[in-house]
């Protein structure tokens, strides 16, 4: 039996009734389903977690490295969360800490060669998993959804004040 989520519970509402809420719940449900499956597969195939994957991904995008603060901003988590995670990844030889040139108080994190190799394997699997999860949609449907979600993103950003976004 498939569990009933909030979006499914509203499925029988009359057309036009709570459309915005139903849309948001559908987007949230899709995100939650995909994220849950990605978490499960990362654990199963790589004995790792999504936060570890996300930190490696952030460092992979900037080969010269990032400060702990920059990593926490990109991951939208606290510095404390990044510090503990970085320490564990460093102990495993996946990341290294270096002093930031010109500021001996700031530490930079970057992937080690082992970290780059491990992340490359995880990233390739991640990409294949997402493609598999969305393969039930035709290419044109994925393209149309991408464009519509872009409009939704602009709508949300436009509704927020600059204070709320910051």
C-alpha cells in the first residue's frame, strides 16, 4: 500500500480549489521521494550520506578549495555542521585543510586525489539514479517541466522582499 501524503489527500478537491497549495505539495512530494531514494542508494552503494555527498560536491565545483564558511553557505547549514563533517572526511583522507593564503586564521577545504576519485564514482551514480527516477517522463515533458519550474522559481523570488531573500 502506498502511503498517503498531503498532496494525495487533496487530490479529490474540486478544480481550482487550493491549486497553489496542491502544486506546492506536489513539488514537495516529488522532492521528498527523490531525496529519500538518493539517500537510500548512497547508503547502500557507497556507505555514505547525502550531507557527505553534498560537501564533496561543493568542493568538487571549486578545485582551489572553499573556506568552512563558504561551504556552510553553499550547503545552507551551520558552520558547526560543516566542521564536524569536514573533520570526518579529513580523517578518511577525502578532504584536506589548508591555511588560506594571506589569512592564517582561515582554513580552506579541498578534495584530495582520493576524494576526487570517490566523488567521481558517487556523482556518476547519482546522475544515473536521477535519470532513472525521471525516465517515466518524455524528453519534451522534462523540458516543459523545467521551464515551468523556472517560472515558479521566478514567481517565488518576485514575491519575496530583498530582506526575506537575504
